[in-house]
C-alpha cells in the first residue's frame, strides 16, 4: 500500500520529526468522494489518494471549533496514539495535514460503516456474532494494553465495520498512554516500582468492564445499567446492579462471562487472555474475527 510505503521512506529521510508529520500530505493528493457522516467537529468523506489509488476516509475538522471546545490537546493525543497502532481490529490513522482553517485526518476506510446502526437494525446479535466481535475486540485491546494504551471509551458508536465485516475500534479521543512517551518508546519497565507497574494493569481493566457492557448490549440490545435518570444509571453501576432479562434468551455461558467482566474490583475482572479461553468464546467465536451469517 503506497501510503504506508511512502511514509516509511519519508520516515528514513528525516528522522527528527514524528512519522505522522513527515508525510506532509495536502488536499491535492486526494480525490474527494461522498460524505460518510458528520461528527461534532467536522465532516468525514471517502477519498482516494491519487498516486496509490488507495481509498481512505478523510476526516475534516475545523480549527475554530477545536479551539472553541478546547480539544486541540485531546486531538493531538488521539493522533499520536492512533497513528502508532497496527492491528486488524483497530482503525488505522495514516497521517494528517492542515491548512489555515482545517485539520485533516487520513483514516482507514471502514466500508461497512457503523456497528451501532447494524445493532439498531437487528435489535440484538446472535451469540455467535456477539462472541466473534467480543473476541476480536479482546485481541485488539490486548494489543493496546501491551503498548500501554488504554482506550477508555469502548462503545458501539466507536466501532466501525470493515469490508470483510471485521470490527475496527475508532475514536481514540479518550485514550491514554499510561507512561510518558519516552518511556513507552524505550519500552523499559525495569526501573519502575511495583505500584506503578501494578497501576498500569489496574487502569487497563477499565476496558474489560466496557467490553463486558458491550457484550451485554450485543446480546440484549440495551446496555446493562440503563435507567431513565442519569443518577439511577450511576447508582446501578456503583452497585453493579446486573440483571439478565428472560428475553431475548441468552445462554448461561454468556451470562457467566459477562458476570466475570462486570466486577466492581477492577483487579478481579477476567483478564482478556482468559476471556479468549472462556467456553462461551471458544464455542461461539469465529477465530477469523469475521461473522459469517
Ligand atoms: P465525534 O468523534 O466528534 O464524537 P462522531 O464519532 O459522531 O463524532 P466522526 O468520528 O467524525 O463522528 O465520524 C462521523 C461519521 O462518519 C461516523 O459516525 C461514521 O458514520 C463516518 N465515519 C467516520 N470515520 C469513518 C471511516 N474511517 N470509515 C467509514 N466511515 C467513517
Ligand atoms: Mg467518533
């Protein structure tokens, strides 16, 4: 893929700047196609990189709006983190560029759009489909956590679907690096005291909780702690007021898995590698990560 190749070449050419900056794309490099959707800060278009003919999604953000909402810092972190991640179930961020008024993010194109819409259409997913998705997301999160990245905002709205039907985690706006960048890049853990090493694992467990909530929502069509009032949802979460409705019928193995993820004490949540060995996952998930009818 020419986009990656070019970035690699330019990477070698100037070692000082971050890989994202080095690409120095401009709007001229792309043919812009139909709008894919709009977000809080701008629009997303399908686009084709002229030289490679590679199809991407171009997210156009207005600087004025970013400034107004004071999210420039957040965007910078999002770009920094997402551009370093390479996993089939994580939406690639190839690079960015800007002009006077706008910032452009060059994103992997997720041909089948939002998972959220698919869930709305089906109301809820079959166990095989849910397990396949949950397993693929667990794999992506294991990868992130291995790089000391915690997503912190796993939910249907942030999941896109690729051409083969595979899930792509998008939107790293709330994600964090648990170490500062230098330490992460060097990857040296040797000098860290136990409490810091422990706190990494501890914090990463927020994503296990969210994945448990997501698994419930896939199977029941509604999130587990939903309530009319915010305050009630809050209370239900604090108390882990987890109930399994009788309909739709869900297997006890699935309920067992969810119960092991939605545990108040974050250190007691089922670790993601164990999740992949859970009978419900083993029996239902398609290892390819693609749900086939
Ligand atoms: P925000 O992230 O600002 O809260 P959002 O998530 O609703 O807002 P965007 O991420 O800007 O909005 O995307 C808007 C819409 O464009 C998405 O909901 C999705 O339908 C579509 N879209 C975004 N990125 C892609 C992509 N890479 N491939 C395909 N469609 C995309
Ligand atoms: Mg979004």
